[in-house]
């Protein structure tokens, strides 16, 4: 699934953060949601709920938020991102 994330990063319309992703899911603007391995279960549950309503796919990655931040070339941890 990490390869899916790397492919998605070529998309210029990435959405970073839980609240921003939920807003985009509500508007139907998301195809895939990527979640870190250490993301709280309550957040994952909320994301799955909204993704189910909008037809998006939630992918749980096997890497923690700090590593996702590095992969995305961000200077902070990233628990949730989507496109």
C-alpha cells in the first residue's frame, strides 16, 4: 500500500489532515484515504464512515505518521491524507 501512496503523491490535489479529509469526503472530492499505522481508532472509524458514504477507499498503511511526513516531504507528522 505504500506504493499506492507514492503514486498518489504525484497528484497535485493531495489533502493533508483529518478535518480537511473529512470535509473533502463530505463534498465527494476524495477517491482514496491513507491512514498511518498509529492513527487513533476513533479517527479511523470516522474516516471509514464518511468514506463509505462517498464511495472512497480507506487504506491503512504499515508505517507511522512521522515516516509518512518524511515520505510526503513535510516537516511534521501526517496521520491522514487523501486525494
